[in-house]
C-alpha cells in the first residue's frame, strides 16, 4: 500500500474513534444503553499482518468487508454470527499482484456489558475459512506468469472484543478487534496480527 493511502486510513480510523467517544445523543448521558432484541450491520476491516509462505514472510496491510448478526439473550449474553472476506496484496517476497485472500464465517458467543451509552462485548467466533495465496514468481511476455497457488480450507477460532457507541435507540457505531487462528490458516496458523473492524450496527 502506498504512503498516502496509509495516511488516509489512519485519519479515518482516528475520526471514527474520536466521533464515537465525543458524540452525545439527547437522553444518553446518564442512562445505560438498552439492549436490543437483535441487530446487525457491516464493517470495514483492516490490519497489518505478517504471513509466512515457502518464499519468505509477507508483511502488508489487508483490507476487506464483513458483516455480523446477533441476538441478545438476557442482559449479558449475545449470540449470533459473523463473517468477512479480506485480502492483502504484496510484492515482497514475490512480484506485484501477488496476494493472500481469506474468507471466513462462523457463530459467535459474547458476554455483553452496557456502560451508559457504550456497550462492551467479549467473546469467541468459531467457524470455517478458506485461505488462498497466489504467489507470482516471474512474469514473461504476452501476459504469461509463473505462479504458485496455495488454497486451503480450515477450521478457525478467534477471540473478539467489541465497543459500541449508541447514537440512537436503533443505531450504533462499532469498533471490533479479532485475531484469527486456524490449524491450516497459512503456514503459521495465524495472520501475525489482529484485525480491526469499523462499522455501523442497526438494532431492533
């Protein structure tokens, strides 16, 4: 990723975090966020990863889009599901247009704690994932390429931690962090770093 794009991504992250911390909706100042029966939404995902393959260590930013759906069970338990597709492109090791793409999904279980207009949730995702690494070794004439393709399916686990900021009774900002692990998720079984989700939840 080029330097200007890194600066834009960091700026957007800081703006979302600042807005979620400083926005005050009438009636939310002193009362806890009421749990909705269910909710869901979409989130952008990013993270700086360190992934090993047969040619070396891939260090790059990944980006993607994911979604989640949840149901509140009582006051402190949240059950649901989540999934996403993320991709990182790299050219060291390898050549330009090499990439790692991961698609995953699963069920989630979380303990959920409201604190005024915020809601903090901690839990686990259990599911499956597909892992694909297209590594370009050389490029020839007439758009010919020498590549190595590594495609796998794997069981995955991920701890998840979420902070939500209620804007209205039916709308919240969400910031989530996870850390994917799987027995066949690349050579080292993990991405070498956490992913950050930034998105909006619609609650009912």
